[in-house]
């Protein structure tokens, strides 16, 4: 029996260098490559000539000479979709940027289209009014014209049902690709804060990730160092925050770290992980922290509560976070970390996620009834 041919569209590419969609594509190829014939669309702007191999772990790789992010992502996705229509049985589109093209696709093709909606991208503070309108329109086209939509969080699943009257398939993210890294004496030389307890956060430096709240809370709590890894130079928001806080001796604002071992060294040895995301769905960095068994203080957003099964500790303001850091005992934090690890082991493994995608490709996954979180979601 011939294997189903699936095109993965919308990620920067594989092997993953960073990013949630890239990690998803990476592990789908690794876990399901024996069952599915994958073609992955990569951005040639991200991979060097030496890195541009025709196949990777059994998947065919096609390079598109456009960026996978920003305005170019619209055309990157559309070009990938057109190519995939000639070679694939199923198109898995990650994100909605290119979904404005789906009405045209459906006029000329009966290929099966599956769209992972990601989070509600249009709600991000960084977008202006016109971009927000475009993203809302793209989201609408995705839900209307896809054969199946995937949501990565039960709150998003309910949003799609309430706003579009469409049942989506809930498939979250895996996290078992991360692992603890033990401390070595040599690491103390580069990162001296490793010698004592510290708080840690890794994210894009954007307003909806509430870095300003986190920094304001730790400004008043100089007994616990804070380490944040992110792209500080990417925006006025990040540059202003770095200028404001980098002189404080207990706050460490590090540039992006893409090397997994170094990143896992820093986060797996922290005393507490701070998750400030307020937009999106199931955030990969959150489930990774859960899988590492870290005590997590998360922003009080419905997505984070659903991901942690309402068993985490949450904050809404800088004062909330400050009080939470002062009042949680070491024993409470250790128990919180164990609870997060139990949830992650049960829900956020790539074998589980891959099996759900394979069932979706073959149309055998049962439709799930969304868990109702309307009261919390509409607060």
C-alpha cells in the first residue's frame, strides 16, 4: 500500500533551527516518516547552500526563495501550496498567512487541505489595524475552505466553534525533545548566576509576552536573580526595556540562544520558570518547561490555564508576580514542578502528537467535543 504523500507548508523548514512550527515539522518527519511520505517546504533564506540538502530523514525538501515570516510569508505559503498540489495528497498548512489563496485552490483541486490555525495571530499587539484585518480574513478563509482545521489549545477550539460554527481537531505540541543538562564547573565561568537559585524566562521580546511586567516585579525582588533570553534588539520595545533594566546587577538580559544544550542548561537548572505569554494557544516554551519539571509561574491567560490544567500558579500584574515569588515556599515550588511534569508526560510527547496527525492525514481521527471554557475565555 502506497504511503500518503503529505506536504508541510508554512514553517521555516527542517531540520528545525527554532520556532514552534519548525519543531512540529521536525518531529513529524522523525516520528511518522515510516508511515507518511513527507515533503517539507523550506525557506532558502534561512538555510545556507551547504545546508540545502534534497532530503532529510527520508522527507523530500523543497526550497522557496522567500522568507517564511513577515509579509513575504503570504507569498511563501502560496508558492508552496501551488507546488504541493502537483505532488501531494494532503497539504498540512501551518498558520493562516497563505490561506487567502484557498478559495482558488478549491476551485481547481480536490486535494485534502488541513490547516493548523496556530494562535489568534491577529490579537498580537505588534500588528497595526490593516494587518489585523488581513489576519482575521485569512483565518476566516482557512476555517471556511480547509477540509479540516487543527487547534492546539482547547480554548482556541472553543473559539473556532463559537465564531465559525466549525468543530476543529485538538492537537497540541510535544516537549520530550528537551532534556535536563547537569551543571559543570566550566559553565559557572560563562554564566556565574548558575551558582545560586535564579528565575528564568525565554521568549520573543514582544508586549504580549509581558516582559515589562516580569521585569517590574523582579526590580523589587533583588534576592532572586532573573535571567531572560530573547531578541532584545529586534524592536523599540525590547531596546527600551534593555536600556531601562540592564544596569541592575541581579537581572541578566541575554541575547537569543539557539543552541539546545546551552538553552537547556540555563532553563533546566532554574529555581522557577516565568511564563508571561498572553496570546496564542499552547505555547511550545511552556510545555517544554513543564516537561523539564520546572515550577512555573504563568500569566493568567486562558491558554496557559488550559495547558497546565488549571494546576499552575498564575499572575496578572507585576504585583501579583512579586507576591507569588515572595509567598511560594521551596517545597511548594518543588511540588508544582512535579505536577507540571506529570501533565507533560501524559499529554505533551511527540509520539502522542504524531499519532494524532497521522490519524488526521488518513481521516480516521474522531471528532472531539470541545471542552467548554467560555466563561473563562470571555472574561
